C-alpha cells in the first residue's frame, strides 16, 4: 500500500511511534540554491531551482530541514538514506555513503551523495541523468514534475541494495514521486509527504498513472 499526503512532514511524522518505519529514503531541500547562480554551498537558499517548469515560476521557498527534522526522522525510522547529506554534516553521525555518479560535468555537482545508516560501506550507482520525456534505466518515463527530480531507476537500485522484503518505507519530501513509484514497482509499502500543493498534484498524478499502467499490463494477455 502506498499512502501519500499533501502535508508538512513534521506534522505527519508526529503521528507515528518510535521506529515505525524500517527505512526512510529522503531527499530534503539542500542548503544551496541555483536561482542566484551561486553553487557549492555559497547560498543560504534551498535547492529549489528558479525558472519555469510547466509554466510555473518556482521560487526558493522550501524549508531547509533543521535539527528538529533530523531528530524526528531518526525517531520514527530504524534506518535512513538521506540524499544531500554532505550539506547536513552537523546533524549526522559516521556511517556509510552512497555515491550517485551522474556522468556529467559542469557548474553543478558531478555526483550526489547520500548518507546511509545500514553499514559503514561506500557504494556507487552510475547512471547518466541527461534529460526528461525519455526513458531512464528502469524503463520509466522521465516526465519532469519537479526541478530536482531523481530517476526511478536510482530508487529501484537503492531498494534492491538496502531494503529488506517487508520493509515499510518513508519519504518525507516526495517531490516527483520517483521514490513511491519504485516502492510500488517492487512491492514495498510506503508513506510519503509533500507540502507543496503543485508538486503534490503533479507527482500524485504521475504515481497514479504508473499504478494504472501496471494494473493494465498485469491483466493483458
């Protein structure tokens, strides 16, 4: 079952007891912005990029998580995978890492880093992320519904390597719903939160379209 709420994740997590989720896979706003051309942590804005997407001008209004967010995240989940964790070292402890090598160069990072609490190892996922409205490595469409959207294939790889059968998954900042699509595709129950109404509507539609197509594929001869 996939449960997806248009809600502040802090209010949502407060409803759950300690260690309710087996694994949290989250991608919160980073403490760096692209809207003013400042990269590498030189800006105090979160990472919601500027410009227009589907006719909407996106402002930098996502709240960068603070200590209270991380305390609550660690309370409700047994293990965590946190993308952009290199921007939050003050809130984390020594553990393992995931490196996503995007096979790109330019003003933005060539790779993205995620903290993972499962073990002390560093693992690498290599996959180019070169555009939208195409197919990624999972065969899923790269329809862009969020400026900082990650591919479904990245979440499929993450679940394959870090989740156990029967795990309940949490995503506090769903964004494009790539994480929830991967969970549904692999049969994991998941709970997700997205505060922004426009992101929520677009990503919920993306998720429902995927779920509908899977059902159709399963009943066709």
